[in-house]
C-alpha cells in the first residue's frame, strides 16, 4: 500500500484557537486522519523538533502554520518547516496578516519588556530581573528564544503557498482545503482559500445597509441595544464588513455582533484598516471640525478597531519611535 501524504501542524505566536479549530472538525477529523499521516503536531502528538530535522527536505506534502512570528524559535521553525514541506499554508489571521499579536507593533520591544516585567500592576520585581536569552546556572548553559522587535506574518519570514483566513478558520474551510490538497487540483500559488468577495455581499443584513450612509454617532456594541435585523453601520456600530473577505458565513453577524475583520481583506484591498477608514470618513455626517471631532471621539481605540488582525500587513506596519 502506498504511503499516505504527510501533513504537519505547528503553532507560533497564537492563542491556541486555531488548534481548537482543527479539533472542531469533529467526526470529519477521522476522514482527514484516514487520508493523511500527521507527522508533526506538537499540541496533540509527541513529536520533537529533531524528528522534523531528520525528515528529508520536501517530504511533507503540506504544513499548516498558525500564529505570527515574534521569537527566534518561531522564526527557526518557520524556516525548518518551509524546507521540509512542499506546500506551506498560513493558517488563521495571525499567520495570514499578523493577527491580534501584531497590535504589539504599536510599542517597542523595550516598552513591552519594561511593562511586562516591571510596571504591570500585578508584578513585584524590585531587582528588575528580565529573562535572558543566554544564562549560565551552576556551569550549565541555559537558553531561551530571543524576543524580536516586531511581530511578523508568516509570509514576512518565509515563502507561503496558500492562506486560510479567520480567527480561527472555520472547520468547513479547513476540510475544503485538505480535500483540495489531496485532489492535487491546486489553485494558483498565493491564493487565499476563501471567497474573494466582501462580507457585505453575503451578509444577511445587506438589504438594510443604506446606499448613502450618514453616521451621526459611533456607538459601542456593549452599550447599545442592537437591532438584530439591521445593518450595524446603519445603527452607528462599526462593522468591518465592507473591508473584510467573506467565507465565515457571517458568524458574528448571525450572533448579533459586528464583523471585526478576522478574514482579512479581499485581493483588491491593499490595507484593510485604510479601506474601512475611507468608507467611514466619507459617511461622517458633519461639516464643522468640532462636530467631526465629536463623532470621531466615539471610536475609542482606532488602531485596535481598524487593524485588529492586520497591523503587521498594513502599510504602516509598526509605530516608529526615534
Ligand atoms: S456593514 Fe456589516 S452588517 Fe452591514 S451589510 Fe456589511 S457586513 Fe452586514
Ligand atoms: S464576521 Fe468577521 S470577525 Fe466574525 S468570523 Fe466572520 S470575518 Fe471574522
């Protein structure tokens, strides 16, 4: 019997939700497990890095890497898995566009370390001890991965063949992706494995989205009685739908919460945050600077709202401090 195709899963800077989404395949995971050999999946199976190093280059059909890249270890694993895999897939928002971890690019490495190890209210660290990448303890060398200055998406570190978007990708998209890989009928390299249309195009509330949107006030969802039938933007609640790729079956919207943008932009959008900013700015219903200011003050965290999942891949990418 011929060997089954080999697949691998790995996680970098992520919350673990993408790993959960693989388990969310439920009984379909048996179908996947029958069709492939999972040769590396640290969260679920006891394989080590040396096992991957021992594999011939290109011997894994496909590796799905979730999480963004922040540490030297994640960088090394990305290069190792790239070398061993015929196809490398950026799995989930963090690998695809930097994800929530890349919001840390608003701060320098020093600001982050100082806050976490010295200034956070729950920290007691009078000697200001910080983890060191290299340390000797009783003559034994101990090492830790280095904390890099920027959070990067997977394709900012190694070449990526395909992207599965979402925070996390849906089990349906994952199953489709695995079946596509096994069929050998591969889409062009660089394809995002989800429809290339905006969330609004398939939104169950699209008929209620005003053609000429006028926003008098931005409301926060948790302070608002949300009408479950009407477009969020028509209610003054920021919805990233116009700037976000579809494919999640409008999960948040069906749960009466606005889209926060986890599927990333469509192929026609270069910068997801700039796209929604331009849509919203032209809808602010005011002329005088102080009235405009007052309406915009309703957006409490603009970077966290417009670039929640995509700061690493935005045009600005990070805050530069001199
Ligand atoms: S803005 Fe949001 S709620 Fe309105 S149609 Fe688009 S996706 Fe749906
Ligand atoms: S509605 Fe938006 S935020 Fe929610 S899962 Fe879909 S793409 Fe992600």
